[in-house]
């Protein structure tokens, strides 16, 4: 019974300690954690498990690294509050993915951010068409901030026909169109090389076409 009692007491103590540590580290939602916050949180969680399971090791030796990590995080947070250069170095800077309706593929490649990621986050914000977006900014937390253009009447959902130069055959089937039809439509609009198109969507009879690395 001695080991069970020790395990129970350690669990309760470590639980209270973790609450105090994260309270002192500040209140942040999971999606708002910086890289440092996330790494330190994971490390503290792992150390908490070791502190509970390792009954033969003095509890003080297990919790000391947790307290040290907490102090490091508080010090780094304070430094980040005082220095923008330090914040940019540690957390990075927000990146503009869509600028005045134009997708920046170079920025997307830099962050290893693909069109599936972009469309997923836009759908999560109830945005069906990239043409409705004036600006989209990838924040340092990975969250996508979206600024819409003026509202327009709702119509049929946007169908992505080309992603990264690859025709989406399943999307063509959804609108009962063929690859040949798509190529004809693109040629009529002056686009002869599908591989040069980073993104092409279709909605209510209208095409939205974005060329790879196109600069305004």
C-alpha cells in the first residue's frame, strides 16, 4: 500500500504544480501558443509523467527541471514583450498568402503550405471562393487571418479544377465536364499551358485563374 499511497500523493501534487506553472506562464489558447510556449509545454508535460511514475527518484529532482523551464519561459516571454526583434527571431513573422486577391506561391512554398491547407482553412472560415478574399495572412501560430472583399450574392460552391498545375478530374466530374472542355475554356482565355497554372476554380460559369509566381 505504501507505493500506491506515494503514487496518489505524487499525482495530486504534480497536478497542482502543473496548474500553478501554467497559470504563471500566462493564459493562452492552444492555437495561440508560440513555438517556445509549445515546446516548453510538451517538455513540462513529459517531466510531469516521469515525476509521477519514477517513485524511486526524489520528487524534488523531478520537479526542479519543470520549475527551471517555467522560469525560462517567463524570462523569454518578458524579453519578447520588450523586443520586437526577439519576437520575430523566435516566433517568426506573419506571412501574406493572398495579397489583393493574388495568391503568393513563393510564400506558400517557403512555409510548406499547400493549396489543400489553404482551401481547408478558408472553408473553416465559411469562405467558398478564393476570389472573395482580399487578404489572407498566415499568422505565426499557423492560424489563417482572412479579410474578405465586398459581399456578393451566394451561388453555387466553388469547384477547384487545377491545383499546382494538375487537373482535378474528380472536380470535373462534379460539374459534368471533361478535361477537353477545360482545356478549350483555358485556351479561349489565353492559357495554353496547364502546368503554369497554380490554381483554377469554377463558380457560376466564371473561372478564377492564378498563374505560378505571377507578379503584378
